[in-house]
């Protein structure tokens, strides 16, 4: 039985997503956005894509008990800040998943983005559940099946205080991303929760 306000979408091949737009109420979300801006160490990192080193078009921060390796870079273990630890506890209770790593993305304007990808690193195990919490301006997450026969791409507008969960075989059969939206001139911060089963 789904909690009120949750939309679940069952996708082909055993993938699913859940979207809960107002999981955190707007006043609390305003406070959290201010705290996250202040509390985290934000940086723009270079990643290796197709053999070339490029700067990611967004800022990132992270917290985790175990390091996380993706796109040719390793995020070494880093302590949880107070706010991120409290949010992790809430997300773990809500999803039943013992997330132990949080990667935060800060999209300064609609010029910042993340390309289509899957969170399918071996350290996440088979068919990981990945949860995302959003603060600030709404941005569109697109979900694109790897096979054309699995239907159209889908889009979800992730607004202030929204919880979005990808589960089942989602990372195996779909890719997701936050495309550029040049008309957007305000900031969004997302926290993406992962359960890392072993160090990279
Ligand atoms: O910002 C988001 O909602 C998605 C971030 C994401 O896909 C990632 O960090 O892997």
C-alpha cells in the first residue's frame, strides 16, 4: 500500500519508480536548502569521459562510509554533516534501504546538467535502489529505456522537497539524466542516496 501523495510507475522488465512531490514540506525544505548550501564542501570536479578529462557541468559534494568510484574518479569516505545524516535516516526509514552514501549535485542554473547514465557500478550490487531528494527550483529528470521496444522516454519534474526512488531493474534497463534547461536561472540541489556493498 503506497503512502498518500506517492505515484508509482511500473516500467517494462521489472523496473519501477516512485515520485512523492511534497515529501518534505516547503518551509522545512527552504531551511534545508539554506543549510545544505552552507554545510557542504562544494566543488567542480573533472571526470574522464570517452578517454577525455572534462569538468562536470555542476558542483558536487558527498558523504559516505565507503568510497564510491564513478566516471574515473573516486569519492573517498567523508563524514556525514548533521543535515545530511538526518535526511539519510529519514530516507532509510521511508524506503527500508540502508543507504550508506550520499552524492549531492548542485545545479547552479539551468545551464548545469547531468548526462544520461545509469547508476550501475559493480559496488552497488545487482539492481540497486537509488533515491533522490530535491531542493530548490524544479528540474526535469528524464528516464530513457535502453531498448526502443521498451516504450517512450519519460520525464518527471522534481520540485522542492520531492522524493524520487528508482528500483527493480531500473539501472539495468533505463538511463536517467537532468538535461540543460537554459530558461531556468535558479539553483537546485539534489541528494542521491546509494547503498555501496563494497569499497571500489
Ligand atoms: O540530480 C538528480 O536528480 C539526478 C542525479 C544523478 O543522476 C546522479 O547523481 O547520478
